[in-house]
């Protein structure tokens, strides 16, 4: 591996032991992934008037002392987080970063695929999903369900954090295109149904997908994206991430089209490789139309995968542990049967 790169699972375990990650309770089963750590919701959340960033020299708590906080939501027994609302939840993990180690966050795949917009903020934060250098403080998840209201509880995991030693050195990037030729039963994608009901984050595979999603067909290999609608599509290309690398899906450039692809775009080492059972894995694309109706055609570029090195290969590559999306084609979030 390289002198700089993303830390693997066995190094992530030592971050808990050495106090770089400080948690209220020990890591839960499955919380440490091949190249990231899931972040757990705390016991409460606050309904906010609007999203915000604290800015240099201000803590999140100081910002909440103003009228931005509307009311408190108790997550210990479960609470409904409603569409169109913004919530902020303290996370059970906090960071104490040593020099030379940086932290970046992103939504988990299962979160992005139910159109829950979430990002992490820190004290003195001037950017979302980034911790300041040598940060010593708490983490908070901003949560905004966009299509489906969710039932969330203390300990639920909506976001993840990855750690990098040294500089960010991309290895390469590839452009992926959309597959509109059709998958099972000729379906090319799904459009989220508005006002569909509640997604309970504790019920893995426990929701009838027909109540939440409308299957889409494209007999002419074209699909019109409606402004403001949320779609699940898949890449035409199979994607593979070797054991010595990880990848992130970059938001689509505006010059390519009137849409945004991917809210949760981190790919662990081992995704899509044959040795881990991932032959033929596609990138699933979370797409939202913007501004005007836009025609997508089969094979049209839709997103970009940026690869970077691991500091070391993980002990357990993606697919060697419990994984929901290895060898996927067109696949909804794990919450749907």
C-alpha cells in the first residue's frame, strides 16, 4: 500500500482503543466496515428552523441557543422524522484527531437510497462532512427526509466516517453511464412515490416496495426525469474496487445534465471483485431531477467514480463480511423486500 491513504478495518479498531474515536459504548457488531466506521444516533434530536454551519470559533451548542432550535425529539423509544423538516442529532461518537489524520463523512448507501439527506457537522465547522484538522469534539448528524418520513431510534446508523493518513492523492477516476436497457422484467429504474408512508429503520427487508416505489420502463431506452422527483437507477458498467483502494462517487457536473446523481457515494475495498463474490456489481445511482424535465438516454454519462489508495488492505474486504449490496444490479435500499 502507500504511505498515505484511507485506514482499513483493523486500523479503525485501534482508533477506538487509542481514544481517537471516543464513544459512549463499545463498537457494535458490524459498525466497523472495511474502510469506514458507522456513526450512531444519540438519545435525542432537535427540530431546526433551517440548516446551518457553526463557523470558526463557534460550537454547535452556541448556535442552538438562538431561536434556530424549535423543539426536542426523544429517540430512545423511536420517533418519526418527517419529510420537509430539518433535524440535528448528536452522535454517540466524538473525535480527537492527532496531527496528520483527517476525517471525512458521508451518508450510508441505505440512507441515500431512501432519499434521506444527511450530513455531519462539527464545532467550528466551515464545511459539511469534514472535521477540522486536529479536531477534538462532538459530531452531529443533520437529517432531512426528502421523500419518505422515517422512524428513527437511538443507535441507528445513517452516516459513516472514514479516516485518511497523509494527503488526499486520487489514483484515477472513471465516468459511469446509465443503463436503460432494462434489468429484471424490463425494469430500468424506480421513481419514489410521494406520501407513501413511513420507513422504519429497524425493519430490514420489512417494507413492501410496491407501496413506496413505481417501477419504470424505457422501451425506447430513454427516460424523462421530472424536476424534483427522486429515482433509483443503475450504471451500465460493472464496478470493481480492489483491496488496495476505495472510491467515492462524485456529484455529477452541472454541464452534463439537469440532475444530481448520488447522495451516498463511498465504495469499500472489495466491492465488485470476484474473490469477494461481487462479479458484475453495478453502481446504483440516486438521482434527483432539477429545474426542467431532462431526457436521459441509455449509455449517457451520469456520474464519476474517484479512486484513492488504502493505507493498507483491510482484513475483511467488502463481501467477506455481511454486505447488502455486493453483486447488485438495480437494487433498492435494504429496507425493502
